[in-house]
C-alpha cells in the first residue's frame, strides 16, 4: 500500500522534529513547514493526503491557512489542527472552515495517530460513496416541500452540497442545474402554492414576508405541497427534473406556444423564470393543467469521470 503523505506545519522546531520522528516510525511519509506561507508553497508542488497544522502561528494562523486550503483545494486535502487551548470561537470557525479534527497540545503520540487513522478512514469511506455513485445506472431523488418552511432554506444550496459531494460536475453544468432548480421550485411556490398576483410579487422584502405569513395562516394554502424530483440517467445520458404543486395550474399550452413562436419575448405574468428554463433545457413539458413541469437536459457529453469520479 502506498504511504500516506503528511505535512506538519508549526513554528516550533522541537514540535516539528518530535512529530516527524513519531509519524515516520508509524509508517507515514512526512514533510514539514515552519509557517503557513511555506506550507502553502509546498502544497503547490507536492500532493499531500493530510496536513497537521498548529492554530497559533505568527503571520498566517492555522485558521487562515485552513481557509486558503479550502479556497484553493476544496475538500481534497484534510487538515487536522493542533492547539494548546481550544477557544470556543476558534473551534466554531474551524468547524465552519472544514477542519477534519483537533489535537490538544502537548501532543500525545497515540492521540495523533488515532486522529490521522480516523481522518484517513473517513476519506476512504467518502471515496467509496463516490465510487458507488460512479457505477449507478440511475440516481433518483424526490423531496416534498412544506410551504411553511420554504422561505427558510435555499433548495439549490441543498442540492449544490449533495451534487458537489457525490459528483464532480463541470462549473457551467452545475450552475445551469442550480438555476433550473431555483426557478422551478420558486415558480411552483409563488404561482402554484401562493397564487400571488403580479403586484404582490414586487413588494418590499418585509412586505413580502408579511404577506407570506398571512397567506400561510390559510389552511388551504398551508396544506399544499411542492414535490420536486431530480434524476441523473447515466444509461441514456439524460438529466431530468420535475416539479409539481397543488395549485390550480395555468394556460400553459398558450404560454408555451407564444414562447416557441417568439423565444425572446418578455413574459410578464409568469416572469422570466420559465423563459430561463425554456432556454436552459433540451425539453420542457407541462402536464396536470400546468401544475407539473418536467424538463430534460442532455448530459451525454459530460458522462465521464468528470461526473462519476473514480
């Protein structure tokens, strides 16, 4: 088995020396950096599986270093932070920045080896999940959204996290998918669930929130649901997304004909959202009197290891 490559970052020469010896004796390949700047340079020139970094360093602190690693390398490099004390604010910031684990100083050899083994094992399990997705013929996810909680969350951000964790989508394709998700679900909420008039959709933020609160006190509206499904069909090279609401629908055939006859026209009543979907998809179809919208996108040109990583 190939050795695990570790980079230790600390401004203390004695800690670098002692940790290096311990970890080399434990079978790891070890390199050292005396500060954050040197560590960042080494990351540019060599691939490391894991970085063990002190939090309290002059210049670039451990938190600064962690942020730069996440900005430049995403989650491909795990970072374990070492600290003499773990202030709550430091801890929260480090968690939000994606720290893999924490080691308390003075360093105990058994503790740091356990932390390294645990972090490497988590990465292997994560890669196994990606390998699982790589060999699926079809991925199908359906969610049902309660309108009372819709405004608290960004559906596209929820999907962005899942897609980025399990697939490596090219930025242009990912961006188009997220735009489609937002527009489909938002339109279902505004038109199908709430049945807002054009004038109500252009209220101030607070005015809209007050209107939303008022409408959701109506049991008929509060009991409506939005169903959204997302399918990657690897066999046929197709991405499909469908949204269905419990509203009354609309004259979708007339609207679609107008858009097909004049794709560049402004559509005021139903906004630019559906126009965006029309242009971003390869196929767009309404059903159930306009309450259900399904779009398809050909992704056969993307179905490589870029999406299903090995």
